C-alpha cells in the first residue's frame, strides 16, 4: 500500500514534469522564439509552486515526527531555497 502523502507528492511531480514536456512540445510546434521565451518564462512559476506544494505536503506528513526545533530548521532550509530560486 502506497502512503497517501508519498502518492500526493509523486503525483504533483508527475504533473510538473508533464507540464514541462507539454510546454517543450508547444515550443517545437510553434517554432517561434518570442512564444518560446514566454512559455519558458511561465515555467519559472510552475517550478517553485510545485516545490512549495510538495514540500508542504511532505512536512504535513512528518509534522508529528519532528520536534519544533527540527521543524524550524526544515522551514529555514525551504525558505533559503525559495529565496535562491526567486531572487532576481
């Protein structure tokens, strides 16, 4: 039996990968640099959103097992990742 949390995280990653592949196929179909740049830029939003959603689901799943101090360390790590990804 697959854990519901793990299944949710895996499905979100499959969705993210499917979106990436779909956009790549659209880029090839339209064969236009400007459209490809717009599509690529829109993917910059998908990655962090999926990262946050997957991490949130995982943290909810392990929240009972983590002490408050360890939970804060995990939250700090995720915050650092997001700052690194989203900072321009």
